[in-house]
């Protein structure tokens, strides 16, 4: 059994009071049910939302997913019998504004804790304020920032980080697509994670990243960057974000003119919220994408995936049931859903009554070790490392079939993405 799963001592302040030995410590999707809380006052959770700015497409779906999860949670009794409210505030996908929004939610709106935020620079800019205010910050991001060391008040329990994603997939890329790689990535923290960790992972497979092409995430045209791709490139690894992702992918196809080109391996971020069946994307047939959760319903899709899709109102292609052109951010937004249910489990394990129990909530999360695939965790089973505050799950590599549908060709094992601890929050003061 990997060291990451080793049980740790009971957290301080008796955070598991009232929970049996098979309850919160196992946390395998069971979500322990505690006695009716002494107060019926709603629990207020703040949500740091990218409603505007370059993260707006994600923000729209993060809010819709969270509202759907909240409806499911409250229908099942809320948290320890208390109803739950979520207060959304727009951070503009801006790090300075992110810290201001966090403070507004925690101080003015009197939220018990705050979650949300995808873009790495916003998380990094916000986390110090969470520590200063001593308010738990549950981020729904992918950056390696939490596991590499921010502060004890910041956790990422709902989605795997980039480092784990890329090291788990690099062996498949090297074996099936090629070993000479050109990387095209956004010029900020999230992109740097891809640059650094995928370069190292390919080197470990006997491959090499022969060209790095960083692009500002606010860029609207990409033709001037593409001539930098070396002719000996075997694989173009692309991960783009922002409102111009469709433009990027189409210009990449135009650059090669429909003729011979290197293999394309993209993170679905390059087409998140955009249909892969749209005109101008025919050249993507046969290429591959990383997906955090398969956008198209697969032959082996679970009942948990069906429950999740139905709750949000999505069809088999992860588009709005009433509007097939309204495609969701399916590879990322599950993190909001799963994080909300981790919050529920942590608050119940901590016998949460109010702000004085915030530290106990963090200690309860640190005691968690695993989440079973379930309605609460529809993306799949996961393990959680309480020392680094980071969750680890499965990744998916999908191939673009004729017509644009994505078909899963490889699912990584959780163990493929494990790496040595870089920090141990449990030894740090609050």
C-alpha cells in the first residue's frame, strides 16, 4: 500500500467527536450522518467565482454545478441537519480582486468558509489572505500550488493537480505518439506547471521537449507563434485557456493546411466549453486530449455519472439539455461538486457549530484518506494526502473520432500520478 495512505494520528481538538471509527476516517463516499444540529441556522459558504475575465466560461459552469450539488445536498438534510447557503462573488479572474472577494465573503458576508477559484494566479494571490483571516479555503483548481506549499488553511480535495496529471500520462504519450515534443502553453502559473512537470516526465521516458512556446492567456490571435514549431517535432502538446481557445485550435489547423502534421496531444482546456463537433475542427480527427472527466458518455459510464449529468441538466455530450451549443466545462467543474461534499464530510466530522471550529474543519480534512466513486464523487475513486492537502484520482486520454466525438482510449491508475511529498502541513502551526 502506498505510503500516502498511511493513517495519521487523530487530529487535535477532538474533531472526530461523535463519529464512530468507521465514519469520517474512512470517508469512502459514505458521508456520515450526525444527529440533528442544535441550531437550524443555515451554514453559509462563500464561493469565489470567475464570473468575468478570462475564466468566465469556467465560472458559469462552476456556479451551475455548485447550485446543482447544493440542491442535492440540502435535499438530503444539508450539513448535520442544517440547511446550506452558497454566496457567489465575482473575482474577475484577477488575483488582487480574488483576495478582496475572499475577505468580503469571510468578513462582510460572514461565510463559514470559502471555496471555488480555478485559475492558479487567483488562488496564489488569495491564499495568504485565507491564512491571515484563519478561514478555510477549499480551492477547485488544478495547479501544483497547494501541494508544493501555500498555507495550512488552503486545501485542494476535489481535483488532481497538474503535476499528477502529466506524470501519469507522459508514459502513454511517449509510447504511442512520439518523444520529440513542442509545448504551447499559457504564460502564467498554470502553464508553468505544465512546462516544468511534463518536460521532466518526458525526460524520464527518454523523450525531450525541444521547444517551449508560452502565450499570454489574453492573446486573441496565434499565427505569429506557430512558425516557432520545429520541423522535427513529433508531438505538439497544447494547453490553452481563455476566450480565444477556439481561435487557437482553428489557427493551429490552418497552419498545417490539412496536410501532414505532428501528432496533437491537447489538454481539453484548449476546447473546454466548446463543441469538438464544430466546423473547422475536422483536422482534429485522430488527435488526443486529456480529460479530467470524459465529456461524452462512454459505453462503461457509471450510474454516478448519469446522476451527476441529470442533476446539472446535461446530455450525453455534456451540453445543456435544452441547448446543444451550450457545452459545459466538464473536465473541471466536477471539482466544485466533489469539494462541496468533502466540505460536508469535514464539517460533520468536526461537529461544526461556528467560526471557532474552523481549525477543526481543516484537521478533519487532514484525517481523510480516500473517497469512493459515488454520487458524491462521480469522477471516480480517489485517495487524499492530508499532509499535502492534495487529492489524487484517475486521468483520461481520449481520441477524437470522425465527427468530433471523444472516445476514451486510456484511463490512468491513481498510483501513476503519485509523487513524493514536498510539504507536510500537519506539522505546521495554524
